[in-house]
C-alpha cells in the first residue's frame, strides 16, 4: 500500500488530479481523500525531495491506494495531472507513519466522488431468460 500526496493551487486542480489518478492512472483508492494543511504538505515534500520547494501550495490532499509504490509511480508518470503528486511509500518511515495518522484525523476533502462504478460484476445477458412475446 502506498500513500498519495497531492499539492495544488486550488481545490479544482487537486480534485482533477485525484480523478486523473483514478481514471487515467488506473489506481484504486482504498481511502477517501483527506484534506491536509498545505504547509504540512510542503514540508513533507521538501523532506522527501531533500530540497527547498519553489512554489508553495495552497491546497493539499492525501489518500491511500491499493497498488505498490513502484507501479503507482510509473502509472502517474504516464498522465499529466494539473497538480503536484508525490507517492509516499513505507520506505520513508517517519513521514509515512505521520501521514497515516493524519489520514485518520483529517476531514474528508470536499467535492470528491469516485468515478468508478460500484458494481464490478459483469452480467452475461445471453444467459438471462428471454421475456415472452405478447
């Protein structure tokens, strides 16, 4: 399991990035996105990248995904989201644990809804009984 941290300029860009991760990246969210303080997100990113951040974010969200970090990174590279996306693995012990705690405490990110269908079962219409003709 990996965590995804998204930083952006506004809510709509972060929401679009979440949607891109889910739709175009094909990743499966295991938790609803949670709002994260933008300053905390910026500090986490600067610790992971071991460099100062040029642009500060105004909005941030964090959520967990089903896929492993390596797969998540390769899928996210193939899309061009409108926000900055960081994949946080358990390799970053302190940061990972801290984000897990913040997910439990934080409020849900407003405006998010999953675009994926809830029913994943396929129906074989050929095997269904035919309706009698009147």
